[in-house]
C-alpha cells in the first residue's frame, strides 16, 4: 500500500502554548484513519496544519514524497487534500449550488468535470439536489454537514479531512453521515477522521490514534483500540471487563 500522507514529528504553537508536540502519523491508500481525543487535545489543529491553515514550528508533512510544509492552502487542495471543517462553515448567504461551486474553485477551468462532480455529490446527498437553490443558512444542521462534506469533495480529493462530522446531529442523521463516510471511502478516497463519537469512529476506521494534550498517546488498529482499557474508560464508557460490540 502507498503511504499517501506522512506527518513527521510536527510541532504547532499558538504563542507560547504548544498545541501539537512531536506528532507523527500516516495514512495509507484507501484507509480510514481516526483521531480521538478530548476537547482541546489538538485534533482540529492537526487537520488545520495539514491543510496549510496554521504553520508548523517544527517537523514536516509529506503527500507521497512531496513536502507540504510551506505550501499555501490552495496548493494543498490542488495536490489532493480537502478539508471539511468543524462547525461546517458553510457560506450562509449563498445557495447550496454556489457553495459547491466554491469547493471546485481549483478546478474552475474544467466546467465539465465540475458538473460531473456536482452530480456525484447530488447522488450521495439527494436532499442537496432537491434544494440546490436554497440558501445554505436555512438548512438544518444535518443538511449543512452534508453540504460541507459535498463541498470538500468537489475538488476531487485523494484524501478527505473530516473534522467532527457528527457534532450536534441527531442519532438518525449521525448514522446516515457515517454511511456516507463508508461510501466515500469505498470510492477510493482515503479519510482522516477527527471525531468525538469514538464508537462510531472506530466502527468505520481501519486504524486510529489517541491525541492527548497535543501528543499521540495510543495508536493501533480499530480492533486494538476498542479493546484498550484506557480507550474504553475514556471514550467508550466502559472498562476492559466489559466487551463492547462496536
């Protein structure tokens, strides 16, 4: 398998505070990899530095053999990494279709490809096609999450960064969102998933990492993390004495 994304010994600081400290991880072709952790652990910062939105103080990030360390965000998107941020961040005063078009900005000269990508998004999320001329700000939380994911997919990424896709959603919508994550992955897109719903995340991921106060504390396959006592106690509501069917 090709190791698409290598993150090597990165540090990220906000002023005098180290948000990430000596973090190393990787994603292989076709994988779903999840990052678990409490609020403030540095999970969103990790995705933001991969996207070029916050600078590295130390370390490097490689897509295949190419360093992304000094690349601006639009170059990172062009190289095949797209980001669906925490809180959805849709453009509320634009329509669904206009939001999707912005997601395809790096492909703006390829009109036919953009239309094909949009039809693919509408196949994944039929509700967006039905409401394509509706303002994004009038959508429900679940619909905005679908739009945020669809917008990220419009650039035809090889790696999709998903930040808390289930946050604030009803259980029924959460179930649908994770079904879509599986579908996206089955179509060849590698996924780095930041998610507080550890049970759902480990149910869809191949491997995972636990981030605590800016450092990787535990890593392993999903099966290994499910059976890890510390992961069970902190994120799965149980102990090693209880068997969880995830």
